C-alpha cells in the first residue's frame, strides 16, 4: 500500500478519458521525471498503475487499465467521511523502493460508479481519517496515512458520459 508522507501543491492536472482506458490523469509530465510504478489489481482482469516520482515521492499519474466489475451503489465505508481536509496531491514514502521500477501489489480492489463519480476502493475495512483533493480527484487516507481509496469526480456531463461508456466497454 502507499503511505502519504507529505502534500504537494498542484501545478496542473490533465485528465484523459477514452473508450479503451477508462481514465489516465497526470499532474506533471510523467516522462520528465524518474518514475516508479505501483501497480495493483489481479493484474489480469483488474489493473491500475500509479506513477510516482522516484526522487520526491510525488504522485505523477494514475492510469486505470482494467476495472473489475463495477458496483453502482455508494460505498458505505465513506459514510463517516469528513469534508475535504486539504488541497493538493500526495507525496508517498519511497524509502523501501530503492532501485525497483515496478511494485506489483496484487489484490482485488473495488470500482464504484455513483452519481457521475468513479470511486476506486483499495481497502474498505479502514476508516477515512483524512482527504486530499485536486481538480478531479479526491484521495482518502486512513489514520496511518495509507491510501485506502480515490475518487474521480467533478466531471462535465460529457465527461460522465464518456467515462460511463468506457466503463461499460471494459466490462
């Protein structure tokens, strides 16, 4: 799992939606920095890749390659969620990643499409203790600062239709 150790101010955010890859978002040009990738899912039918700056731990990108079966019901573990705590993107602890390009952390995550938002739930057993937000993303962290979910939202009507279409295509 990814553990937040800091917050980076948002310089810019670019969101791409298409029929084959439900979403790709990047906050800086990922190829301009040494990048390591944290990958999760069963890596066959569900797969998300998160690009992280190797030197600073700053989040660079998130790409959903394959989504598992999508639920259309609100995830109840978010019921106790507070308002957005802070604005920015997470900086992750990279201390255990020296000289490792890809970290494969295979486990089943959940996908929820609700009210025009896509929520990726990494661990629904934990309680949300803090949140971070950018233009289109909200990141949810537990009390130990581990990323337990993130949400793609604040989309235009066109973007919701495109995302819905790509979700249906990947199923």
